């Protein structure tokens, strides 16, 4: 478990470095969130031979996003750090073509720790995250772009989501009325059930 924790956080840290390199070049973007490194140490003489070590963060600890992306947090929505964390999630989502999402962004100010990663079931480039891929779907449905998303030129997820839904409904119109009803109702009911079950 500790090795996976290190692997996940340090992978997210690499994405954060790439995000920072791109964002820092933009005029007016300002400070960029940083995911602090986590180290695995081996203590052979100890009862618990493996442990993780990281920098101590002093100050108010804030959860800017939780694993499933559904927590409403004013500091996440309104603070500079919160907005930049949401933009970081959007940036990673776009860079990986929707295959990977950094979740559980939390920490003190712009210094983040104990993050998670969700990948699609098959993983992404040989990497599998530690969070359910349903968090990616929820992020796509719930993310609201802010000024930092715009500064980075990220595409609105709402438009993509609406285009996909329009494409589906256009196909349905060509079907006879009875099959449209049969196909549309179970799909909506199924989506609703998935959403409810993911809350528990």
C-alpha cells in the first residue's frame, strides 16, 4: 500500500511540474499549485519496515477536491488555490485525452499532498490509479471552467458533453417511436442508478 501511495503521489507530482511549466509562462497566471514529493523508507529493524516521509505542511489544511469531485467547498470554488487546482485537474484530463484525472487535491495553500489518481479501467500508459474511473465521469459532468482554464485555453467540458448528448439524441430520432422510448428510458434509469450508487 505505501509503495502505491508513493507511486501515485509522485506520478501526480510529475504532471503538476508539466502544468506549472506551461502555466508559469502565461502573464498574470501567478503561483502554481505544487504536489510535494513523498519518499519511501525501509527500516529493517522496525516492526513496520516500510514508511513514507514527506515535508510537514503547517497552516490551514484544505480539501480543494475530493476523490469523487462532488464535495461543495467554498475555498475550492472561490480561492485562488482552489480554482488553480480545478484547472490542474482539467489540464491533466485534457492532456491525457480523458484517460487520467488527479483527484483528492488537498493541502496548505499551494502545497498539496495525499492526492489520488483515477484512470480508465485499462489504465493509462501502463499506469493504474487508486481511485474508481467513475470519478472521471463525474468530473466531466460537474467541472465548471474558471478564468485559469480560459488562460490555458482548455476546452469547456460542458460543450463536449452536450455535443455527445446531441449526437445520441439525433440518432434516436431516426428510430420508430416505440424503440426510442424503449432505448431512452432504460439508459436514463441506468445512468441515474450509477450516480446514486457512487455516492455510497
